[in-house]
């Protein structure tokens, strides 16, 4: 008798936990990117006490969650019923993407009664992709001296912090880290995008009207939903002369125009400076170029990387960076520490 009762309980338990939700045909009906709203619908039949709806991009992972809402009878906390043939439409206002992914996954979790086991079902939707025109450009770059605690020689995102006319002082044949950020506009996936690192003697002209030395090349890939990537060129400064010269540096993406773009004239960005040979004592009227700077990575409150800045090491309040950001909450990452910053006006 006990054995029969155990088998019956096991059968009932298996039945409960093996139940699935009668749901199908998940569709995203509208996405308002500016308003952070997603409207979606699906077919569903059944009686429930609570229903949670989570939408993920590309794969079901916590980091890919882009929308969440829930249905519950908040007045009487009673069950609600979807009759057969119901098309349930709803929306969420916590959609924080600036594009529509190629794959959307809806995970529906329901509870028949308060305290009853959760029953879940996963539905997938592939939205039609509207191609957006592609454009590539150099977003910015940074020169640091790795042998000197990564001292910042120049940061294009904060060019106004450096004295003129030739504040970018480097030593010929010395190694530096040249970090460049490439921005992609549009929703196309791109592979093996060429990024060239070019140096030249400004005595012979300025780029692109002069021939640079042998370029160094790296390649970068963009997923459909990626819009900013970076690469690092660990390189020495080309020794063009045995004396101090005007030195030019340029980063050029897709230099041979292998990719069709909306604008082919914004693919390069560079800077002019001074290159002096090893063993030379260089003196400038303005010695501010030797000021120490700290790299500060800025993220929005959702954890999305916005931009990387260089701030004077003695600017503990990051006043110069704050001037360049709009009102809001941010996360500043400095070396291995983070700070939450709120900007008011």
C-alpha cells in the first residue's frame, strides 16, 4: 500500500513539473528606442496567479536581458484566465538598446497559485532586419608610454588639455602604446576591417598629401550590434632623422576603401608633434607636456562604456571630465577602482 501511494505521488509530481505553458507565436510589434519601450504579443491559454515575461537579446543570459514585466492581479491577488485563442499584448518601458537585435527570446514564467511550482516556456522571434548604411571612422586615440607607468603623452578626447603648438613630444626609436578607437555606424556585421598606423616627417607635407613610412596594420571585427572597438599598436617611433623633427601620426580605417560607406572622407585622424633622437636633451618654452595624466573609463548607469578620458593626476574631482558629460549618473573606472558620479547643473 505504501509502495502504491509513493508511486502515485511520484506520478502526480512528475505530471506537475512536466507541465508546459500553452503559449506560441511571440512577436515584437514595436520598439521605441528613444522612449525605451518595447511592445510585444503572443498567444496564450490558461489560468494563472502570476506571469513574468523576460526578453533577452541573442541568447538567454543575465547580461542579455533587455526587457522585463509581470502580470498579477494586484487588487485582489486572484487568478486570471486567458481563454483559448487569446492573443496577449503587452509592453515594457525598460528597453535600453539603440538597435533591434537579430534574435529575441521571450521566457514566460507562470505560477498557477501562490506558492505553486513555476512553469516556464521559451519562445523565439527573429525580427526582419532593415539594413542601415555603414560608416567607419576613427573615434579617437591615445598615446601612452608603457615604460613610464603608462604616462599619457596625448589623448585626442582631451586635446585641449595639451599646450600648443607642438605639445606631443616623443623620442625616436622609443616604444609607445598607440591605442585607437574605431566607431561603426549602421547595423552590418563586419569582419577583418583594416586599421592602419602611419607615421611621417611633416617636413614633406601632411597626410594624406605625403607618403608615410611603412604602415602597421591590425584588423578588427564588428558584430551587428557593436559600434565601438579598439586596437593597440605597440610600436616604436620611426627614426626619420638624426635631429629633432616635426612628426606626424595618423590612424586610418579601411584605407583602401574595401567597404562601401556613406562617407569616405572621415576615415582617418592624426596629430602633429615633435620627435627627438635618443641622447638629445630637449627643452621647450612650455614644459606642461610632462604633466602626469590618469586614464578614466566612463560608463553610464547601465554599465555601457561611453568614452575613455585622460584627467590630470591631481584632479581628484574630475572637473574637466564632468564638463564634457551631460547631467546624469555615471560610473568612473580608474585603474582597478570604480566611483559612482552624479552630475548636476
